[in-house]
C-alpha cells in the first residue's frame, strides 16, 4: 500500500488508480483521464511516454503530463511540446478559521453550463464541461447569477485537490475566493481526507493559500502538448 506522501508525488496517477478509476485510459503504463473529463496524464517511466502521447493525441488536441521532476519523451512526428508550466503543490497544514458572510451553495447538474462559462471567462483553455463529474463544486450567487466557484479535481482515498477557484471580474475583492476555499477545505476534512491544491510558481494567490493554512510541499510541473 502506498503512503499518502507517495501519492502526493504523482497525484494524477493515483487519482486514476483510486477515486477516478472509471475515467482511466491507459497506454503502455502511461495513464490519462478520459479527455471529455480532463486532459491530464501521468507516468513513472519517461521512456514509455512517447508512444502513449502519440496514441492519446488521436483523442484530443491539447493535453498535459503532470510530473514532480521527470521529463517526458515525445515523438516529434505526432506530438508538439507547447510549453512547460512550472507549478507547485500545496497541502493543508492547519485550516485557519474564516468568517463566512456569503451563502455558499452546493452546485448541481443544473449549474454545469454556468460553471463552464465562468471558468472559461476567467481561465480560458482547458476545463472540460464534464469536469464537473470529478467532484463537488460550490458557488456564490449575486444578482441571480453564479459569480464565484470552487471545485474538486484530483482525488484519491487520502486527499482531494481544490481547483477551479474563480470569481467573475465584476465581483472580485469581496473575499469570495477565500470563503469558498475555506468552505471546500472544511468539507474535505469532514471526509477525513487532506485538502491540497496546485498553482503556478510565483502566483500572487499563494500568499492567500498560506494565510488559510496551506504550505508549499513540492514542485509539480505541467507539460503541455498538442497533436501535430
């Protein structure tokens, strides 16, 4: 049995081995999400990534391999490395109490389109509409519309990743993200799991996460590819 520390070193891999096993697509020891759900993949052996990426590229135009410190090998005839996104992983150490002033709603299938539209407005590019199936999503409504959300993404038996934390540009600086992250983390703790999150190195939001009780744990890099 792998320890939580081992799972945190390769969170996509172990999510697809455990909670998200139903979304697994595997090619020669390289694991990917069904691209209708998410476009992440994971590996242990870089020598196996070349052929696997070529096969996965037939299913989706853009996709990632996520790794702490390993460099994937690609077949330049089928796959293009767009860029390496240098990121980091944070884990909750002690959750800092936050005063909740807004009504936070557990979102349902009725909100799928609103979630998709808000994420693409704030962070366009890679969220799939069926990403809603990866975990719970919480939201804040103002003026009869969804203006802020937080969601759950990668999950194992031991941890759940907080993700898709976005606020509509017209409703920022009101503490919505802070309240949503706190609420989501508290909900994860009720499941006896560890809240984690990932972000880019140097992201100004890291200071907010640290104030909420998260600590930097390791690098976690996203290798972005496209099909040729």
